C-alpha cells in the first residue's frame, strides 16, 4: 500500500517507521516542506516528501497532528481525502488544564472528523494508545505493541489492520467508531501517568488473552 502521513513530528516518525518496515510506500506531508524532506530522508526506503500542493497518493491518510490541528488538516486537505481511509491518531487533551479531554461528553475527536471529511470517506481511530518512541522501536520492554482500532467501515479497518500487522504490531479491532470515545480516554490516562510513574513515554497498553 501507499500511505500518506500528514505531519513530520514524532508520531509521523513513529508510524512512518512502522510503515516503511512493513514494506509500504510512504509520503510525508507537512506545512514545512523542509521538515517533510528531513523525515523522508530519515525514514529511508520508499519514503518521499510530497511537494506542496501535490495530490495525495496514499490510499491511507494518517493525520499525525495534534488536536484540534487534525480538524484544521481535514478542512485544509478536504479535496484530497475523498476515496481515502483517514486515520485519526489524536488524544484531544485540554492543553489549558491537562486534566481532561477537550471534546464534549458523548463524542470523540475521531467522530468530529467523521463529520468533516468528504461524504463517504471512512475515518478509523488507531495508534492513539501507542507512543512515538515505542513505534520507532517497534516494541516496548520486549513486548509487541498493540494497536487498538475502531471504525464503522470494515474494509477501511482491514487496511489499517494490515498496515499495523505488516509493521510488526498487533492490531486489535475494538468495534465501531463510537469506541473511539473510550480509546481517547485510555490514551489520556496513559499520558497522565507518564510523569507520576516516571515512564518516559516508553510504556505501552498491552492486552493479554
């Protein structure tokens, strides 16, 4: 598959690393073309930086940006997203207080995006419970990373499942997109305990049978 990653930051690096490791083509999009080029060079393999204004080539588009920048990205690239699988990775933490999510009760960042993307474009929630350093490493404390996936379109979820599995990760389908509400709460909890437990963003959420 070809994967377009919007955002050349830490999560773009982490997900890009797993995508390249899985043998997929990767293109990086960023507001700063220089940063996109640097990340593409770092990732190596088939990774390239997309020229500003060039059409997205990926059948999967990963929005590797912070909330609410993810909503801004959808609005900025709306004409590029039709027919793609849009992956939302955000944890919409309220950056004023850092003690709650910024989304209203009864919804999620992913569900907000589903209202903004072109009609018929599936949104999948994934990678919000995995930290960038563990994605780059491909594991945490010797354990395979779990990628919890929610979405309403089974074909779209299957593509994201393949992307994760090919990169050496363990994809787990947790149900429809409404489950993104619980995933974002879990992601927030995972972030909140990093400093008190001195985890250094090197921990992972792991489900054992």
